[in-house]
C-alpha cells in the first residue's frame, strides 16, 4: 500500500493498520471503454430483471450506494454515498484472507475488488470483481436490518478459529480465480488449479470455525434468498451480480430450503452454479441462526474445548481468564483436571498480556518473546477465587509486595517466590509478578525456574473465552496471512487498443450526442478487424434504434447479431437479452 486515502469517510478512517495493508489504489483511469461497456450491460440487465426478483431495497439501494448504470463506480463517490448510511468502502487486490474480510465487515467497510471481469466472463466470474462487490453487496446495505447482520457477522467471524488448511484453500481459490480472468490462460494450468481446489476442498479434515462460518456467509450474504419457498426474492451478492445465475437460480431444479442452522452442513463450490439455495423469512432469522452457531464457538465457550481449537489452529490466539486478563500467543500446551477444566496453559513464541483489548504496559511480545505460562484455577482450601480477593484481603493469605508467597492451587500446581507487584483492575486481581520464583506441578515437575527471570502469573479461576488473533491487534502488530500471488493485469496489443477506441467512440456519441454518420465507420472497422465482437455492435444498434437513425445500417447490424446468436450458442442469451433491452429500454423506468 503506497498511501492511505480515507476518502473523508469516518468508517474507512477508523480502520486499523493491520487491515490497511490490503488496500490498493482503484486506479480509475485503468478501466477501459470495454470495461465500462461490460459494467453498463450488466447493470442494465440487472435492473431489467432484478427490479422484479430482487429484494425491494436493491433497486433504491443502488442510488444510496453511489452507483449508476452508465459507468464503473468511483470509490470516492461510493464513500460519499455510503457514509450517509454509516458504511465505507476500500479497493483490494482480488480475494483477501477470510479473517481479514470478516474484520472489514465488523468495521462496516465494504471490501471491493478493484478489477472488473472480462467480456468473455460477463455473466459470471469466480473472481471477486467490482461488479460483484459494489453492485452485489452495496445496494442491500441500505436495508437497516441487513447491514446490522452483516457487521455483526463480521464481528463474530473476526474471532473465529481458522486452520492451515483454510489458508491453503484460500490460496488455491485465489490462484484459480486469477487464472480464470487471464485472457491467455494455459488450459493445462487451469486444469491443475481446478484440481488443486477440488483436492483442498476434499481434504480439509474437520472443518474449522472459520470454514463453517464461511458456509453460513455463502448461503446468506453471497447466495441468500428471502421470503417464501414458493416466491423468494434475491438478496445474496453472488446472485445479484451474476446475470446468468440470477435467472437460472429461480428454476425449479434449484432446490429451495429454509435457512436454519443446518445450512452449516452444506459445503459449496465457487466455480459452479449452486444446486440448492436457502430462503430466510426475515433478516432477523439470519441473526438468530448466527447466534446459534456463535454459542458453540471458542470465544463464547472457552475452557478446554476452546484451548483445544487454539492448539489445533497453530495460529496466534487469545485466551481470556475469568479475571479479564487476556493472554495472546500461540497455544503450545494446556493441562486439564479430572473435570476437563484447564489448570495450566502455555504459549510459545511472542506473547502479550492485555485487558479490555489494550496491551498492558511492559507486557508486549518483545518482553514475552519466548512465550508465557500460568496456572488457572482456585487456591487450595479457598472459598473464593483469587481474582475476587480485595486488596486488603491478600496480605492475610500471604500475598504482599516484597514478601515471599507460597500459592498452592487445587490442581497441585505450586508457585513459590518473592512478590514483585500485584495488578488489580475493576476490583479483580489479574496479575501477580514474582522474582526468585519456582513453579511446580503436582508431580514436582519444574514449570518455571528462578533462573528464567521474572515470573508473571495470570490470575483467574477459569478460561472463559478463546479466540483467534491478538487481543490488541495494533500493539501486537499481528499481520494476517497475505497472499504473494498478485492478480493479472493485461498488456493490450494494438488490435485490442483499436477496439477500445471504437468502444470509446460509441460511448462518446451516447453521452455527448452529435452526428450518427461516423457510427458506420465504427461498424465497418468492427467487421473488418473485430468480427468476433458483439457488445460494441449491440451498443451501436441501441443508439440507432432509439433515435430511428441510419435504418439500413441498423438492419445490417441487427442481422449480424441475430445470425451470431443463432450460430454461436455461447452468445445466444447475451445477444438476445441485449436485443430485448433495445426494445424495452430500462431508462424509461430508471429510478437511480
């Protein structure tokens, strides 16, 4: 990221540093006239069809998101519009890691892929692009209940445990999506990339919290329907941005199921049309289902179950003691008693201590660079947890600064050392630091030796929460996995640059008016050098037809398009849909 532009949007301005690393410049001038024509075609088709089948807020939501039919959205204009509904937007380079994507949602910032699909992928692309992100996601955000769900989902997802397999799958999907958007992609390389995605999907093992949450996200935010099974409306961005699947998804052979927690059992494939979709009666139901799943997650369950997930993830995680102290690091081991309750935890590598997501002074990852360990639980023969002792109650049980203390825990762990300091916050004892300290387990195994330095002992009866990531992300400077694979940027040859110029001439005529005569020259150049093109020809016909100009030229172009539609099946629907809109122009009913 060369520089950071917050676009005068408070949501974007509030983004933390670890998320800003994914932001790239939109480089609006890099969009070609063909790119703008692709946007215009998709948006006209979307309006024509989706005005009847999309959930109502979609159409008025286009205006509220700063979008128009005629041109690819400018990020500044989007941010000006989105700020009015409490959201913002940034551009990124293709797919970003799921954990980062979720966190952006929590900050109420839309992540928009800066690139746009190629003309030969105009109906659908597995790669994230500006059509999907802005025309798909942004308009529904205008609905209050939905954007509450979206940001809440982000806050839940930001704490989800993810695995190495999750990141491997993300990398495989990202690589495949990039290849699919390359005009000169090698077929053998494509096949290898598709096979790798399939293999990764089939060898994920037990799905992580992030993998399961991704399913709920897919079946709602991306491919969700709302209403009744008999007459659902589209609100999922994947459907709203696909002029192919938005129509085919309503076919009877696409099974419609009620959206419940059972949706978590259904995996998905981003490269294929979905065989089934889920219908929610209300957006509140989405929140209810999310709550059901969140209640099973480590950040709410804590304990041995949560620590076990952290251990398996091998990522930076945070364990929260019942006193409120947060221990961030990579969980290396933990011990449990007969009731399967943790009584000792240990992290490895850089670790940190925080309270209320703010790192404690002098307890960052440079100080705890080799890890952290501490007992969990109550002192032996104590009626209440050590964390609940008031300051004047500690001295009578032998815990006083500059005096030696011997703490015997119910688990059999013993801490023996000179009390250096006691940290109390909100009437909770959270941390006791010792010098000349020895820590042993019930079998007299050394857990901490005096020669290792100061022993900082976390205080708390239980581990009440465990979540992925650091408590204080800014101080810990935790950098999420970031792919080294960049998206592909086409180098245009002279023939393609000439085609861009022809599209631009047609675009200029539509916007500025003037004589139609030169359109015949554009058409002749298309026929001579770009006979495979159909969209520019369609745009010329649209101009001629609407103003009854150059009737002979219009007949010639229409005959060409109808013949191409009949002889080349891959263009049949695209051309026929375009011809339909020439007869039934969306501008007559345009409300955004």
